[in-house]
């Protein structure tokens, strides 16, 4: 809701408040998960510590609770200067031809980019593995479940740079 008041013929005050109800994502079959350090899944007792799913104690189907208190104030001023002569009249023109505005607002929104990363299958619902530990670049094909070293699924070896043909690219920019 908002309202405007004309404080003077050339000054307007705008005040309002907006309520944003943003409900977190959920999944039809509760096949999503989150990490809560120190918690152990009751539904999947063999899951790694911290990996919990909707239905575990305290974990809603949306993984996070809906925020009902997102009230966002807004305030704005609009001023139309009326300079009679001089440089400022040259810059702003006649009265009512220009305006100077200032405003403030608090805003709530969902993070659209993060939504893409939330909805993909991690065990026990899929084959991706999110490790709370940093990746080990020395052994990138280690199986997260049992530590077994897998073979490189991309065995192609790139040829050395010397193998590439040496050609010159001729430019015809600016020439017929």
C-alpha cells in the first residue's frame, strides 16, 4: 500500500510498504536434500552426517521455512525546481520542466540463479555427490562411497601444440 502527499506545489512525498511472501521451492516427492551440520538423517540413517531430507525432524518439505514477516518500506521525494534566472534556469529550464527525485526502498526476492543448483539429484535421490570437504585434484576420479580409484572416463590425450598446422590468417578488413 502507498500514498502520495503534495507538500508544496513543487514537492511531492511518496510513502508505502510492500509485503513480499516468497515461498521456498519444494519437490513433489520430497526428493531434495540439504546439509545441516551435526544432524543425522532419520529416514536415511546410513547417509553421511549432515545430509538431511524433508521428513527428517525439523526439515520441512521446502527445506527452509516460509518468511511471513517480509515487510518492505518505501519512501520517495519528487522536487520540481523553479529557477527564475541564471545558470540554474539554463540547466533546469522553466518551472515544471525538470524534476529531482530521491527514494529509498527495502526489497525481498528469491535468488533465481541458486534455484538451478538446488533441484538436482544428490544421494539418495541421484548420482551426484556433494562433499563438504574441498575437492582433491590429485585424485579426481576417486569414488566418494568407498575411496576406490576409478579410471579416467575421458581418456583422450590432447596432441602437443607443435602438432597444430602453422597457417597464417589473412585479413581483408578495409580492403576490397
